[in-house]
C-alpha cells in the first residue's frame, strides 16, 4: 500500500513537471487544523464533528492555473466502551480508533492573483481506519488491532491567501466519498511556507 501511494505521489509530480516545463514549478509545505463531520463519537456509534491535524504540500507554477496538493489528515477519534455478552461469556470492550486520510488534489484556480487564489479541486482519497481493541472478559483478557484501507475520491473548493512571497494561508472544504459508507465532509485550514 505504501509503495502504491509513493508511486502515485511521484507520478503526480512528474506529470505536473512535464506539463509546466515552460514555467518553473514551486513547492509550499505547511499544516494546520483538520475537521471532519464524523471524526468524533460519543459512544462509538453516534457521529459528530471532530478535530485533527493536517499536513499539506502545494506544487504549482505562477503562470498556470492548474496545481497539485497532496495532503494527510489525522483524526484521533476518542476511545469508547461497550459490553458484549454471548451465552455464559461476557466482556467489557474498549476501542481506541484513529482515522488517517491521504488525499491527492488536482486543482484549478478560477481566481489567481498575487494575494488571493480561489480554486476547485478533485482527486483520489484514501482512508486508513485503525483500531486497538481491548477485551476484559469472563475467561481471559486480551488485545487486538486491525486496519481497514478504503479508497474513494474527494472534491471541493478552497482559497489561498498570500501574505508575502514565502508565507500564506489556506482554507478549503471537500466531500470525501469513500466506499462502504465511510464518506464525510473534510475541512482544512492552515499555513503554507514556500520552500522554492
């Protein structure tokens, strides 16, 4: 899975570089806050807004309206507990989940100036949902873990503010459609720093 993601990222950079060979590409890297409309739970089942951290890169050229922005969002979903019983067996179960989103956004800027840039984006969206589960039961205590890897797509719109040639801010909102009812609204805000 990691090899596939690295290959996709490198292919995106090569494709963008080939497209923008007449203008010099630039790179910005930064991070900030990520929000998801079911990234938190009260008891493991009821969905509600939650907060996490996002890391982002932006590959662009000054004279081209198309750009690429790979990003990673981590949501530390709160632990939850429930009781499980079957026949004479009963167990207290504690679940410690987390969500990891990896998105690769292809952007088109419909407004692009030195200070402000508004854009729409679309691209693949990957979700890794991990769980650490602890069982405390009638016969024995044990733990387990599991990961689910889901693929889908993301689309949305956003805005960049350029405070100077090297520092800027971003805010965007997208809908990540993931198979098997794992889709949610993702909001990201943060700061970008120009590397070259």
